C-alpha cells in the first residue's frame, strides 16, 4: 500500500467515516472517460480534475481507496485535507 499516503492510511485505519475525499495522482496523463469510469466502478464519486498536478479529486470508500491503489495508472493517493497558512 505504498501508493497510499501515510496521512490517508491513518484516516483509513482510525476515522469513523467510511467515505473519504481524496486526491488521486496519476502516472499517466488524465483521461476523463477512463478515470471517471474507474471511480464509478468502485462505487465512488468523481468530483473534478486537477490538471496542473495530473490528478483528480474523488470521494471513495476506504475499501475502494485500497482497490484503486492497485491500479497501474495510480501514482499516489492523498487525503484531501484543508490546509491553512498562518
């Protein structure tokens, strides 16, 4: 599960929520049809793409995140966290 970021893995193991919002970074160029189909096949919801970082945002169940990490197109999966600059 080295494709799953440590903060996301912590959420998978400890959060009471079953569905998490994630950023999925790709090894290959974003393919809207293929990537949306992949998320939907796992029971998830595709939210939007992030072309500058060759990624997209989706809502997926904990099990779906683990399944997605097995796909060769996936480089890394991160928890979509709020950040602030102080």
